[in-house]
C-alpha cells in the first residue's frame, strides 16, 4: 500500500465547506474515501485542508501528552479506579507493553507532517501556492513537527529523527531500524532547523488569512503553534539562556493593531480591571472571607480555562490552545479521566495539595487560592477541573508559562532580580527607587520615574518600561507578577541574588500555577539535568508516592537517581 494514500485519507478530514471550516463535515467524511496526494494539493484550499487535517490528528495526542508529563511527575496521582497501565506510569514501573509508553502516536503525526511538507514544496515549485502562503503554512507544520520531536526527546531520550516522507507502510513499521539521535543532538538539529524557517512571526497566520476564522464559536487564531515560544524552549533546554530570553521576549512584547487594550494587558500578567477588560486575577469579594473567593469560569483566575476562545480576555493569556466543542467529536479525553462520574483515573496528588496549603494569601488566608480553582472536592473524590471547564481545551502555551520560562532563562543569564520581579510583585514595584506623591503612585521626580525602566539597553530582551505617572504609561506598568495575580505573598527578597534558590522557587511556582497542564515532568527533567542533580527529580517523585502510601516509594527514588531511568523505553515491536 502506498503510504501517501493512507496519509491523504486522513487529510480529507480537513476538507473545506462553503468557504469556512465545518467541524461536523470534517468528522462526517467516510474513512474509506481516498484523496490521492498528488492530485489533492492543487490550490490554497487544499493546503489549508492539509493544515487543519494535521492539527486535527495532533489534537489526539493530548491524552498521551498530559499523562506522560503529569502522571510521571509529582502533581497527579492515580485513583482506586485507575487501570494497571496508569498505575505503572505513575510509579515508574512501566512494562514495554504499556500503551502509554508507545511512541507510535507521535510518529504517526510526524509521518503526516513530512508528507504535507513535501507536497507544499511541490505546490510552490509548480506555482500552485504563492511564496508567502507557502512560507506561513510550511513554517507552521514544520514547527509543529519540531514540537512533537521535542516531546519525544524529553520522554525517550535517543530517538529516530526522520524528516523525509516514507515510501511505504513497511518503512514506518521498520522505524526501529533507523539510527538514533541523542537528546542533545536532537536539540541542535531542531534549533538549526527552526531558525531557518521562512516565517517566524508571533502568530502563525495574520488577521485576514483563510486559516484565521471562527468555527462553532471558537477562534482559530491560537490553534496554531507559536514558533517563538518553541524556539525559546529549545534554547532553554540547550542552555543558551540569552537566546531563550530573546525569543520569549518577542512574545512578551508582541504588538498588534488593537490599541492600548492589547498593549497594556496582553501577556502582561496583571490584576487590572475595567469595564471592557475581564480580570484574570484571583479575587475575593470580601477581603478576609475565604468563602467569597470568586470561583467562576467567566471571571477571575479560573476563567483562564473556562472563557470562550473568542473573548479578548482569554486571548490575553493564551498563545496556543486547542478547544473542544462538547457538541461534536472528538470529546475532550480528560473529561472521562478526571470526573468521578466517569472512569475517574487521575486526581491531584497529596504533594500538590500540601504545596498549595503551604502558601499564604495576601489577605492572610492560609493556603493558595489557586487550589480551589484547579480542582473540586466532593464525597466521590477530588476532580481536576482545570482540564475540563466548559468542555475543556488543550492549553499548551500561556502567559504565565511564558513568564516563568523567561524568568528561568533570565535568572540563569545573571538577571536574577528581573526573574524575581516577574515571579513576585512586577517590575515597577521591584525596581522603583524613590518616594511617591501623597495618595498616588506618582514619583516625585523624572529621575525616580525612570527607575521604573529596567536597567538594560533598549535592544536587550531584558528591557521593560514600567513607568507610570499622570503623563507616562509604560507598556509594562500594569505588570504585577505571577504571585501577586494569584493573591499570594511574595517570596523573600534574598532570592533576588540567589540563582539556584530562585530556580527552585520558579519550578515550585510552576507547580502552583500550572499544575495538571502538562509541564511538570519536563520541568523536573530540565532542572535536574542542568544542576546535575538527580535528587531534584527523584525526591519529588518519592514524596508523591510516599504520601500516597506506595510501599515502593524508596525503591522508585533509588531508580530515578540514575538519569538513564528518566526515559521511557523506545519499543517499536508492538
């Protein structure tokens, strides 16, 4: 069987209907229909259909991605109803037959990406697509493939790196015979490849593009991968901190034509609110009354996960997220795994609950309010709501993650105070030197005002203008820091000069802010590798298992003290 025809039959899921994308019609196409790949890439509509088809298949990776990155970490635990496979994954005892170890789902998407990229090349050569349209679509799918390869490297260590289309199904079945690329070599290849892409703007497709539309109430603008975010992550893993910071800063300072609402609010992590802009901060309607915590999918911190994708407030936090529409298939797979009313196979670990309970809110309440906004407690069990609110979205990149990753890079590049600022209380409150006029946050002098600009050249990724008085409003003046937005107390100022200490606090904050979203295992591996400290990872897994009453907690810790055991077996023999 020609593999191109098998791939093309998947791509037909992205067919255009009456000039706009129709989720229902994509899903109603009979699987036996075939679209020959040579004749199926005739024009821009066919190219767009291929892009949507790839992302449709990619969305099927969410379950594997979340379970590998969270259940193998310390923030998610199994329940009494969990399958044996998930119990193995959580306790790092996975057998080779465990379906959650299988790398094939990742490579099935990669194979399709390779075929689409080849056909895009042919379309450009045959003048079936303009150079500009080619640049955007080729760069998008190529970056998506690179993101998948990064996940494979994190999970499996050494892997086959295949960028050319297979000629037959047999080639795919024999992938195990291909030479392996080490994780470090893979990072080098991915960095070089993505730096050479012809289109690397903040958004994959600009306003007005045929791929930038609204489908069944969901905008596609954030459906596509953010290439600058990916490059920042690749450089962060490689240890090139200034290049990581440069790429993250491109997104932190991204602009569009939406005026001040965008300039002051998008990706800034603030707790500012007005009549036209929803506040995504943790809020209490009565200062010291914990029962007055705003626990809503329409406003406040929980709304980050529950708001419709067409709203400005949702877009101010998210760079890359794939929504599910509960009216159509596919259904969010996390609904079944997280709900006590369904199969209920994962829950918050005691370790993350203890970490949330060790924090103090700014109003004196003795726990981190984000815990109440991330999961619900009932007689049936603790249910993770963050992944399922309003049907759920597969959220991959958002502003809080960006600020934490930028701070991690800046801290390791010697800008520890800057990293502390983004983590805790924002820029102007950290850097300001002087006094304020009575009753207002207005500096007495211009010199004092200018201390609200971070002390770096304007072409530096570390330059941020947070000035504010009656005459000047710097772009970053509303930046309040992640912990301030979460309404929890800042960490001690001594961490402004403690590189390793702040790094630990940033990863701790990532647990508090980003729990269950799919970042935990990579965070633990990255820091343990960087610090050459296996205990950084092993101790946290040990504590999760110990608190869960797992009798093998100590032996698992000992196992994870060997970095070779951080990686899943790459078994292609199934």
